[in-house]
């Protein structure tokens, strides 16, 4: 039995009170990433498992960089999602390249939401693409879903699609400015529902730094959970990124942390923070696999000059809050 599976078995045998006691309170309490090999340099990863058992991972960079794995340990670099980059990207980025993809599978089609933006700017756009196989080079771009401009108080990046139990589609997104937002999506188009155009606020930091981004929503045990990355990414060993979570009884919130503090008021229960050579973990996505829920993220390797690396850990929900191990 692997180290992770042995630890998971031991955790599940503990009563809830004991699990709560194990929730991280200091940096040393956070787990190291699970073992991954091969092409592990990555940023803002999103991963899915195909019916054949292959893992497809997409991440920030280029025409959305792709990787594959057969065992969730050894990863091989592949081609970009797009064989040629859509022309509209240049409206939002002079490079141009795409960030923070979000891959999911619905009704025979793989969907990928992604961001195009100039770093540090909120002149940004969320795009959408589809594929019948999900493989690099197979994606058809469907254009923009939602945009922001220099006059907006939000930033249209870091999208995440959530499909509720009743079949309602929601897209969370955002970074800095006034924080994390959510809109309702039309399942037939993958774009905003024209009959419901409310933009909800899910998380923000009204005082001090505005640094919250990269939302990801899941529903577990009757609660909606909002994961987000806090503080500063993209600075190598100087990065201060960390992952926090809140939960709510409704998809649009209000999301509160374990202490009852609203995520719209700087709240958030820690899930992963810097520890040892694992610096600035964040850019996370949550994936349900055959052995449980995974948190898939990047971190900056303090033993490798701050190179961004792929991190994967299992999550335990026994306490009512996600605990990485």
C-alpha cells in the first residue's frame, strides 16, 4: 500500500474531533506534494481523467500547454490545446497566450474555459473551447464568454465551471480588484444566460491587499465549498500564494470560513500554505478521482530556484472541511 493510501486509511479511522485537531495550524503541518515525475513544470493546472483512464492536464502558457499521464505519477509534455491561437486573443494580450484553463466533460464534449489578459491588467477576457476527445490540438474555440476592461471593478480571469445537482451551470472567476465573482451559464451555449445576468460577489478583501483569485467551487455533503488562492503568485521563491476555503448552503453564497468569517470580508480557512521547499502553493483545481478528491496545484520549488512545479494531494472531508494529505 502506498504512503498516501496508508495515511488516508489511518485518517478515516479517526473520530471527527481528532481530525479537527489535525487541521493545519502551522506551516509544518502541511503535507508535501505527492510524487510526480517527468514533465512537472506547470502553472495553474486543471486535470481530468478520460474514460480510458488517461489523465489530461492543461496549464497556463502558450496556446494552453498540455500534459498527459497514465498513472497520475509520470507526466509527459504534449502539444498545446490550440494548434493555432485564436486571433481575438490579441485584443487582450500582446503576447498572446492563455492562462488558467478549466477543463470538464459534459454530454460527450470536453469544455475548457480559459483566460486571456495582460499581466497586472483587468482588460481581460474569459474564452471557451470544446473538443470531442480533450486531446491537444483538437480544440475548437468558441470565442469570448465574459470580459472586463480598465473601467471594470472586477477582472475576468481564472474561470471555473460548476454544474449544480439540479443541472444549473455557474461560472466563478476573478482576481484582485473587488475579488471573486459568479455568473449563471446557459448549458446550451456555455455562455452567460441572457435571462439571468446578475454578477454575484463570492470573496473579496475590502481592507489591505486585494489579493484573492483562482476560484474553484465543489459541492460535498450538502455544502458548497469555494477554494481560492490568496496573496501573491508568480514571484518564484518570493511568492506568498496560499489556498483557502469557505463553505455555504447556496451556490452564490455567502461563503464563510470555519470561524464564521465571510469570504467577502477577508475570510478563508487554510488548506495549503508554504512549508519547507514548497513555496506559494496555489492556482488550484479540485478533481474527483477513483481514490477520492484531489487538489491539483502549482508551487515554487525552493530546491530548484523557484521553478513552478506540479503538486497533487488527496483531500479528506471527514471533519466537514477539506484537509490535504
